[in-house]
C-alpha cells in the first residue's frame, strides 16, 4: 500500500469462539488494515478501530480473558477480599463492562387475615425481594480492548460482584461505582509497581516485562480515573479514594456496609 493514499485491504477473515455458559456462540471477526499518512490501524467487525500497539495485547475472546481474570482474582485475594463464587468472565459485543446478577420478587403476607362470615379480609400482600445465594452470574466485557483496559474494567466489575456476594445493602450509584473505581485504580497501581520492580531487578516478574507503550497506557488510564469529571464515577472515586487513604480499605468497606456512605 502507498502511504499517501487511503486504502483498505482485507488481511484476515474468520471466526473466534466465545463461551457463554455451556453453549458456544460464534461471532465473525473481519479485520482490515488502513494506512493513512503515518497511522495504521485495524478495523474490527463492529467498525471500532484498533491501533497496532493496542492489538499486541488485545483480548479477543473468553479464552484469552481467563488468565487475566485469574490474575485479578488473585489481586483481590491479596487484599483479603476473595471472590468466593466462580464468576465467568465473557467478552461481549454490545457493552463495555457489565456485572450480571439475579434476584426474584415474590409476594408475602405481612398481616394476619380477619375472618368475617365466609370471607377472609384484610389480606395485605406486599412485594418482597428474594435474593438467591449465588446471585452473580457473569461479567460481560467488550472484546478487542488492550489488556490493561480490559483489566481495569474487570477489576471494577469484580468489585460489583464482591459487593453483591457479601450482601452489601443497596448503595447509591456514586458510592458503589466510586468504590469499584477505587479497586480498579488499585489494580492499575499494582501493574505500575510490578513493571517498576521488573525494570529495576535482574529477575523476571511473574507478570512479565511491560513495553513502554503499556507503561504509558497504564499511567494514562490512572490519570483518566483521577481526572474524571462525572458526578458518579469521578466524584465517587475521589471520595472513596480519600477515605481509603485516610482509614484504609477495610475500615472504609465496613463503614459503607453500616452507613451506605464513605467515611468523612
């Protein structure tokens, strides 16, 4: 291809398998490469563009996501926050990240009936939420993202799962998503620290040496979390992170359980 013209060339056409429970679902992966001036990128089947540097660590299907899921599960265990239920991580085409849980609403009788003649009166059925013990069913993550971005999303969604499984009360979006972002931020910090330890020692890190691109991407993702201007994710993270730095993660989580808010 000539660099001074916009051209498209099909370089790969096939399919990748994505496991969904016991069924196998296939989605086509049509990858094209475009070269325009100095930029080269791949086009996924949903028209998203993926640069070659991101492609190097991109996670395309559930099988490729499993090692990362196990790493983040181990990270949670290091914080004494083991996710005891096996939560299957799926790569999904329609959403960036989503934690699925189940609940069922049934009717319950709260007052004794009064019997008058041949009729029973004063029945008061009210909705009651019956939550299953194993309520977290799956984590959905958009496929084709670089490893660090996939990990950020997975660490965030796994905190949603942990809160569900530990029976935390209904939290406001700001508190729940804020503390989930704190855990994602902590995971990215651990990736930075692992990269620094690898570069400063002659031994090899368990996670392997990161490229300069991955180091910069990790720093950029951390900066994006810290500078998010949204009221829910941005302010929620900053309030949650301030509480964790002041009181520690465990005391912050205990306060959230009791009060439904971050400690001041």
